[in-house]
C-alpha cells in the first residue's frame, strides 16, 4: 500500500492539511468553515482511491495544536479510505477490478 505524505501549513492565521499526490495537491482547511473546499478535497481523495488503496501520513507531527489535530484527523481519514476502498472494490469501482 502506498503512503502519501501530508503537511500542516499555515498562511497568516489559516491552517490547512496539504496532501501531495503524484497528480494533484489536496488542501483541507482546518481553521475555517469552508464546506465547498472540503467537498472538493474529498472528491479528489475518492478519485485517488479508484487508482488503489493508500494511506496518508503526516510528514512531521509537532507539539502544536494544529499538528496534533491534523494527525488525529488523518488517522480517522485513513480508516475511512480503507473502508471506502473496500466498498468501491466490492462494486467494481476500483480501476482494474471487475464487480462479481
């Protein structure tokens, strides 16, 4: 299973989880309520799941609050990625896998 690195970035007083895939950069806002940006990020993640299962790992977990929150967020997101990949595989929605 591939591991994709993520970082916590801040621009001014705004914090984001930045996930760098081979094709795209996915940005999840942490300090603002931006439902459209979150939806866009999750659409990109679902598209990536079609190519194969993966996990996201925070590059460096620091002691600061947003780093700790991002780490916990990614732990939960990895669980969801695993479950969604299994469901997509079951229904033949993963590239190269036919439905039974």
